[in-house]
């Protein structure tokens, strides 16, 4: 399936600021950071793009991770009528809570899965897959919960994270746009 055209997303990525977080070049973007504020038409274009590539049939719950994916999942929930769940960075100590070790290109921490039941059919969505550390941990945690992952869509692909996740988990990860950062600029890769 061909990737959908996303002119607003591509233009906004090209206009992103790039900052250093240690050795990691981090792009600051409306979708990932709400800096500058995300315009409704950009969020709508992104969610419509996800709906063109995602399998939403037989999905019980949309799942995303705090914080970059919350607004994506909220809009997708409104568009599809499918409830959404957020994997949080805050522990609740609820029965069955699953603790994940999260590792990104610039930080490490813990995340917590609550409210996912055995047999739940999941569409997993996120803003970015970069190193793949967070996404791989989440997939393993959802499997531990007994969920069935029907599809995975990340809006932005950067680096080798998608490939790493697919190799580690056996799950295909769909993305809408692939980027690279060179000379403090975000480039769209074809």
C-alpha cells in the first residue's frame, strides 16, 4: 500500500527546529512537542493518513504512549468510535499493572500498562519511532498482558528503529513519513 500524501506534515517537518540533547539531534515539532502549537488541520491530515494505512477492523482499543501519542489517539478515537488507552509514565499500583523499562535516544525511564485485558485487540499508534526502544518494550508488555496487536502505526520514522522493532518483536510497523536529520535540518526521505 502506498503511503498517503501528507503535504502539511512534510512542510512542518522541514520547518522544524533541531536541538542537541547530549549527542542526540532532537527535532522540535508540533506533533511531538506542540511547539509551535499543532494546528487542527495538521492533526486531521495525520489521523486521516493513519486511517488510510491502519487496519481498524476488529480493534477493541487504540493504545498509545504518554505523551506524544495522546492527541493522535484522541482524534482517532473520535473518528473511529474506538476507545483509547494510554501507557503512562506514572505508576498506579493497580492489580495486573505491567512495568516497562523505556529507553530512547536521549532518556531512560519506566512506563506502566494498566487497563488492557487478555484478548484485547489493539491498534498501537505513536508519533515517532526512532531507536525503537520504547515501541519494542510496549509490544512485549502488551503481549505479556495477553493483548493481540492487530496493527502498529507510527507517524514519523527516523533511523533504524522500525527495522529494530520488527526484528525484535516480529511485528510489522507502518509509518507515514521517514526523516533524517543532517546539518541541523530535517529532511524527508523517499
